[in-house]
C-alpha cells in the first residue's frame, strides 16, 4: 500500500531531491518519445525526414501541448493545496474534475489539431519538400494527443500528492515500448515518419491506461471512480483561474518559437535540421528545468495550504541554487562536447557545425532563465498567477516579434537566435524583481503582527 506523502514537515533538501529525481528521470523518458523518433528517423530516413518530425510540426505540437499543460497546472496547484490542508472531500472533487477535463480537452485538441495542421504548417512557411512528412507526423500525434494529456494530467495529480516515483516506472516501460516500435516501424518496415508517429501514439496510450489504473486502485488519499466523472463548476473555476494565465504564458513560448521557426524555414534544410537536432539535445535542459519547476510547485502548494510560509522561502532558495548550478554545468558540457549528442541525429558535419554555433550562443544563459522559472512556479503555487503571464507575454512573445520582424527582418541565423537569451534576461528581471518585492512585503507584514 502506498504511504501518504507530505512535504510540509522534515528536511527540505531531502524532500525536494527525493521528489525531483523521479520527476527528472520521468521527464527524461518522456522526452525520449520524440528524441528516439528523431534519432531513428534521422539515421534511417535521412535529414529531410528528420526536419519533418521536428521543425514546424514540432512547434505546433509544443504550442497545443504547452497550452493544455498550463491549464492542467491549475489542477496540480489546487490538489496540492487541498492535500496539504488535509481536505479529503475537496481532493476527491478536484481529482474527478481534473481527469474529466483531461479527456474533454484531449478530444477537443485532437479534432481541432487534425483539421488545422496543414493550414498552420503553411502559415509557418514550411518548405514544400517537408510539407508531406510534417503534415503526416503532426496529424497522427494530434489525433492521439488525448492519451498524452490524460497521462500528464494524471501524473500531475499524483505529484500534487507527493508521488513522483510510480509515474517514473510507467514512463520507463512505455519508453521501452516506443523504442521497440520505432525500430520495427522505421528501421525494419521502412515506414518512415508515419511509423515513428504511430509508435509514439501507441506508447502514450499505454501510459495513459497504466496511470489511470493507479488512480483507480492503488493511491492513498484519492480514488478515481468513472461513475463520479464530471465537472464541478466551482473547482473548475479555480483550476481555470490559476491554469489559464499559466497556459497563456506557457503558450507564448510556443507562439514566439513558431514565429522564429517560420524565419528559420526560409534558411534551407541544413539550418532546419540543425535547429531540430539542437532542440532535441537542448530538451535535456528543459526537462531538468521542468522537473525543478514541478518539484517547487508541489512543495510550495502543499506548504501554502498548510500556512508554512517560512518553509516556502527556504525551499525556493534551495531549488534556485540547485537549478542555477545545473544550468551552468550543462552549458559547459554542451559547448565543449555537444558534437557527440548532435551526431546521434545526423552525420552531416555542416548540420552539426550549425548546432554547435547555436549552443555557444544560447546555453550560457540557462542559469539566468532558471531564476524566472522557479520564481514563476512559486508565484503560481501561491495563487499569484498573472505575473509570469505578463512577463512571458511582453518579454517572450512581444519582444521576439519585434526582434524578428522589426530589428532583424532580414537577419542572419545567429542574429535571429539572439532573441532567445535576451528574452530570458527580460522575463527574469521582471519575475525575479516582483518575487523579491512580494517577499519583502510578506516579511514586513509578519513583523508587524503582535506576538501572543
């Protein structure tokens, strides 16, 4: 029987690391879904197919997925707060509302995505030589996106209750299924992009089934019952209140990236393939970043529900130091040894050279972005949801549009890429500054209270 997990008592470092590493390994295996697709497609079907499974199709998938996962973060925060406050009935209502929302959202996004995939690819100026593969890959993954959303919503629910280990075990098994199917469909049966997409959807369906089974049978403090599925208006309102700004803020990254992608698409297949390959390696930083953000969201959510504000401040400092140090180390490794992982996706030296030039420009700013991510996650878990949304809207979307369309409308590749580190600095200044001001306000308020 799974024991109840709480993050409101005990060693902060031990709890965060114990929660962080299963999430990190889990996100690593989740990332392998698309990474294995890209690696096998690149090696056995060529750089044209590699650009087809990345590039514009990857940006569209990231946009839709980022928007929904932003919404679902509202459910994670609500459940974590109720769980920390020991409000079992509210946890049950939030569980069934969130799971139902995952099903409805997945079906809606799937239908809309399949119908609009090709027009969006055309809007992003996808090269004609990549259009067929990109459309196929995009439509198949969008058709099965309901499984990915059910899995991620359900694991968010488990993590809100402090359980980060069992989602990891499921992902390891499903990644193995995906890898085997990739080899069979792409390397053996020569099904190309179509085979890689089908392999991913099948493995995601398997993961959705397993995590649903856990919620139904083997989770302390909550139990999923299909007879109780439905939307509670008040709970859904709270989820949207917290999740919608996060969804808008997160999707701003995807919107800005699609804008940049449309510019990159005009620079030739080598550049598109290099940007795709770099993105797959760069994803290892973002998965670590996601693991830290998920850990601090759950930690802050539970302690906020329990009223442990001093513990929240200590936890934030701990995670911030950890992530900034991690970003610095990864930057050093990527710049000096990046040819090794890039070589897994393509044997073309020109493509690899472009990938290394991107790494030298972007990775030194990993640690800077870490500040905004941890501050933003903390503020959302405390119900302060608009700050990171405004920061992303102005610092990411608006700034990158101005950079690409006005400052460098005919810029070279690295000039276009420079919009990334500059925008990271902008949102870090905005979000980090607001967080510091709020902490000073809280401390002054606490100091002014009479002692009893």
